[in-house]
C-alpha cells in the first residue's frame, strides 16, 4: 500500500481525493495547511506528495522548496492556477507533475499511478548533517559552525545543504544551478562562483581553510573539515 500525503486547504476537494485514492488501495494522509503538512511529511515519509499552491500559513511554493531540501519523492502540484508561467515555475522548482483544477477523477488517479510506477523508493536526507564543525538542520533551516548560529539566505542554505548532502563528490556549476536555483534559465556559472564566495565568508572561512573546495575545470566539492589535514584547526584559526 502506497502512502500519499495530500496538502489541500479546500475541505471538499480534500475529502474527494481521500475517498478516490483510498478506494484505489492507497493510504491517504491529509493536511490542510503547509506547516502541518511538513510535520506529517517528516513523520510518515510518504511515497507521493499531492500539493496545493494556495495554502494558509505556508504556501505551496515554500513547502515545495522545503521538501526538495530533504527528499526526491514525487510531487504532484494540484492547483487552480493554470497559467503556463505557473506550470513552468512549478516544474522548475522541483515538481514532477502539474494538474489544474477542476480535474477528472480518472486523470488524477492515472497521474498518481504514473508517478508511483516511474519513481523508485524516495530517498531522504538525514534530518541533521553534522561533521563536527558544520551542522545543517533542514527541518528548521538552521546552520551552526562550531556551535555558532550562522544566518544564511534561502539560496545560500540550499547551496550548503546540497553540497553537504553530496559530501566528497564534485558537483559541476551546471548541476548546482539546477539543484539550488528555482529558475536557472539564463544564469551563468559565474552565479555559482560568487555564491560560493559569499557562502565561504558566511561560515567564516576563505578558500584556503574552507571545506568548500573548487576543483579546477570541474566544479565544487564539500569535504568535511575533520577529513582534511588540520581542517578543524585551520577553520578555528580563521574565526
């Protein structure tokens, strides 16, 4: 039985989706606002997320951004906003499919089943990344460096979180643009370069002492400071 999390603030629509998908053999977990939806996401780790955009407390765009920080689970946006630019925005922000209200029951069922077929088991980042020097908490979007709280912009947080989740692996500028920026269209690799420079300054390190390394001609890599020769001492010396 697949677990489907549905975040929808219209009670009639939510009830209809619950009845339809439950009859299809799925376990449906309902939520009526973005914040409670995120709590249920962490609690249940569903197989598919069906997400409305016009939500109270925290809108669907914010929820989508938070989810993509920690998981690659399939996401179907279900909304009354049918303009092309909204669809493009949703797909570029990380949604896998986009269905406009009003929708037919058959189409919703078919799209959910298609997402389940073509997607393997969703992967989930650990709630907390901690290498002894840098600590990243995606659920609260907080970052600590040697125990000190570091304020990052949303883009800087996504950049750091992406790098630490791929620690030891080199990510190209193109990969980082795709993973970090909501709409990378028209952005050059220089955007990544300058974002890396700002992120290094935020965490109190320069190119020589930073765990964020530039690999010439390839991209960037996060190497945990405790794995670098004198990494912890070097970073401490900079602070």
